[in-house]
């Protein structure tokens, strides 16, 4: 087990959307790591392939930008062939509450300054279409599975309903370093440390174009709401940002000391 003291800085990047999201990470992430003295970078990569899914080539690209591990969500199997490729990536994990027979690892363990940080994702079930087990029971089972193997655990809750995300945060308070939400692509204003020491944020936002509707071109989405007709939703291109949560984790106290939203625009301002 970890015997080191000090604070680890864990940066969790929200859903990376298409080429704009990939490009800003390639341009800015290494410098951001140095500026903020970040120890480990995690990111959700489920929207990186033209806004839906991921491929082996794109996983390699993202891991080459300075990301240490990738998580995935309900679009995990959207790209053909990824189910045959995911096992080639030891630092990529699919949601832990998918059926046990699904390919891919259900967690990742990383060495952070001599300590073992485990990372896993659970899918919410409210308003979500992909078949998944109960995220609360799945998280409990994962923590039992990780006993003695990790010094700290970060849990991503990839879910639609804010109530489900918040409830999981309270359910895991004091048992994990952080519970961070993704999927809805809009950063929330509730970054905090819960009473027993777990960092929490309902949604860390997306990394991609914000002059958009959740990363897609505005016109076709608005038109779909107006008339209900099917349209192709292309990834937008303007106002590209990195968005994520920076968690300061006190190794000696075994609790988060701070959680804050980090936003980086392509122009360079934060």
C-alpha cells in the first residue's frame, strides 16, 4: 500500500467530441499538465469518432496527447470492430456495469507518484438506453474487487439524470477519492468535497465545440426539435474548449481536499 504523503492532482477530462476535441488536446494538454502540475490525466473518449464511439487508431492518438487512461460510456460499441480491439489497450476501460461477457477491462489501475489509483465507470440507468446493471450495486462490487489492490479509487458516473449522479456521490462518500459525472456535456456549478472526503461534480463538461448543441451543429438539431424529421448531426467546429475537473487528493488524509472546474479555450484563455 502507498506510504507516501502529499497531494496528487488528478485531472478528469469530460467527453471528447470529434476532431475539434482531439485537436485542442494535442495543442494544449501537455502545457496544461505542466502549468497546473497535474500528476495524472483521465478522459472519457466515447464521442471521439465523429461524435460517436472510438476506434483503435483514435485511442492511440488520444493516449499520445498526454492522457494516461481512457474511460468509455454508452457509445462504447458504436464503431465497428472496436469490440475486437479494446483488449489491446490496457489503459482503456469500458463501463463496469455492462454484462460480464462484454469485452474490455472494467477498470484501470495507474501508478501515481508511487500510489495505485484505480479508475472505473458506471452507467446510469435513468433515461439511458444501453443495458446495464444497477450502478450503485456495481460500484459496491467493484470496490470489493479492488480491496488491497488500490490506494485510491476514482469513479465516473456516465448518466443522464442529475439525481442519479448526486445519489451515487452520497452513496460512495468516504469510500472513494472522487465521483465525477459525464455524458450530458454541460459543466455544472456543484464541484465540492462531500462531508466524508469524496470529491464530487455532477458533470465535468465536454471537450469540444461549445458553439453547438452538445457538440453538434446548431441548425440541424434545432430543426429536429421543430419538425421531428431525422437529420444528420455533424460535429460543430467553433468555440473549442477543454473541460474537466481537477481533484486535489490528499494521500495521507485519504480524502479529496479540493475539486474545481478547469476550462481551457483554444485561444489560450482560462
